[in-house]
């Protein structure tokens, strides 16, 4: 089956990033279909091929901790399930606080994850270098650490899912742009694409940084906004750093890959929106180099090998948007993952598939449905640990 005149697909997923592919996988395994995944680019051209590979369970909101914990379990069995090595290494995540309010923030996160059964620790400043040798503890008031957090290589995860969904009979259409959402009587009937129309009774918006634009094509305003984030990789060094290190003050994060490179980024104030594309800037190179060398002085002679950027798909409360849009039957959201879609993908996409299949879900719709932005309840959780 192909997108084109007269083509039909029960379920059409827009976006072949980690969220769209994982959702297709869960649906295909559940026997749903026919399923088409469409992407205007190539595999990994969105944020899924441009990220830092960090996978953590230290979160402020218990529901996010649960999704992250389930995702860690999925990444642990990923090799067996898909036959691809994603180099998932549980070297921990180390958060750094430089002020008392930041430390209180970490203390709250540590209490939350401990009450969820995870073995997180709050650290005194002098304990920090034990977890990250060579790190200058001057200026630190403490940190938090969870040993079962970790890092992986995003590319093999995408390759594995790509192969798995094709094996399961999913029609994968790369290089096909979705240009319109067709509707009738407030329900989805299909898509307009660069390869022609596609009939579908379910459309899934897994368009990452472009999710707000795709919802707008359906006449559904959402508060998703794309923010560009830059990242770099250095020359390799003999492995010395186990955890992903994240500093609250400026969003600096870095880890060492198994090849020895330091990979990391820092939050810069770029204008929001996708129009300016995904360039890299010399301002980022300067700010990132200064921040990294300030914290790890011994790497000051290391060269930068490459730098790139991609879009976060942010929401006002830092939580993803999952489930059917109450304004348009058959239009499902699987977006709003900010800088954390890879680490939540296995569990979050399972909830997307459950919503499409009409199965019961443990997700609170008040917390994850797009409806929370349309008629916001007075008191709803906000995820404040939107870093690294
Ligand atoms: C620099 C950086 C560092 C990050 N670090 C981490 C990290 O350490 N850990 C982590 O968990 N997450 C991280 N993230 C976030 C993570 O990469 C994303 O949350 C995740 O990859 C989102 O996956 P996705 O499938 O929703 O979107 P994407 O991977 O962006 O895929 C969306 C796809 O939709 C396609 N598309 C859009 N519009 C259309 C259209 N109209 N028609 C057809 N196709 C369309 C695009 O071509 C794209 O391929 C980082 C992101 C960036 C940019």
C-alpha cells in the first residue's frame, strides 16, 4: 500500500522518529492495522537522530517517574527484543546544585523517586567528585544521583525499530510530506500528502518539533512550541566518566560515550519556532567550551569534533501530550516531549497505542491529554526538571 490516489490505511502516523516508530511497533504487535508511517525526511532527521542519548528516571512528577522507569526496563531488554545493540549503559545521572533553592529542588525530586521505589541519593558537595572524577566541586552546594539512569546510542534504536515495523507489515513512507488533514463531521478521514491522498480513520501526530504545525493543519491550535537546542561531541578520551552530568543553573549536560567522546549541550536563548532551521552557532561553541572546561579543567586541550542542533517540542507544563484530541475524533497526539522523548518513548508510545486501541490506560488525562490546555483545571502538576 502506498500514500497516493485512492490509498487506504486504517492508522496513519505522521513522523518516523522514536515516538512514531515505537507507536507503530506497539500497534502492529497488537494486531492493529493497516498502519502507515509517513515522514517527509529521512530516518533520524528529526530530534531522534540529534539527541544526547540520556535516559533518566529522576523527575518531579510521579507519573513521569513511572513512564521513565518502564522505559529503562524496555531499554534493558531492547537487545533481546529487537536484535540490535543500543549500547545502553547504566552509568547514572548526576545533577549539580549551586544554590540552596536548587538543592531543595533536587531534594524534592529525590524524595519523589524514592517514594516510587528508586534508590536516588542526595549528595554533599565533597561527595560529587567520587561520581565524576576530575570535576571541580567549587561553587557546588550538593547534587543528586541515581545509579540506574544511563545513556544509549539513539541511531541503532531507530534502525532496530525501522526494521521491526517493516517486518510487522507497517508501510513506511519516507520522503512523503503531510500537507493537510482531511476531516468530515469533526472526525478524521485521511491525509493530503506530497504523494497524494491517503484515507485513514486514525491520524497520529508524532511530528516532534513540528507537532504544533501539524495540529494547526487540522485546525487545532495547541501550545506546543519548538525550541532549538545545540549539542557537540569532542575528540575521544580514555573512558573516565560514568554518569550523565547535569547542572541546574544553565542546563549544561554532558556524558562520555563508549567511544570516549564527551557529548553535551547547554540551554541557549534561541528564538522559538522551526522557521530558522537547525544551524549551529559559534556563540554556543564558546559558551559550551567555557562551561565544560570550568567544570572539568583537565579537558581544556580537547578539540571539538562536530556540533549540530535540533528541536525540542516543548509544552507549557513540561509534560507530553498523549491521547485523542477532544475536538477531532480520530486525531491522536503523541508529542510535546521536550528534551526527553527518547527516555520516555517505550512507555509513552505504549500509552498512545492503548488510547488508539481503546484500552484502559493508567495515565491521568488531566495530566497528559491536550484537554488540559483547553479547559485547564485549577491545580495540575507541572514538571519542572526540564534539563539534560
Ligand atoms: C540537542 C538535543 C538533545 C536531546 N537530548 C535528549 C536526551 O539526552 N534524552 C532524551 O530522551 N531526549 C533528548 N532529546 C529529545 C528527543 O530527541 C526528542 O524528544 C525525541 O527524539 C522526539 O522524538 P519524536 O519522534 O517525537 O520526534 P522527531 O524525532 O523530531 O521526529 C519527528 C518527525 O516528524 C517528521 N515530520 C514533521 N512534520 C512532518 C510533516 N508535515 N510531514 C511528514 N513528516 C513530518 C520530521 O521529519 C521528523 O522526522 C534531545 C533533543 C535535542 C534536539
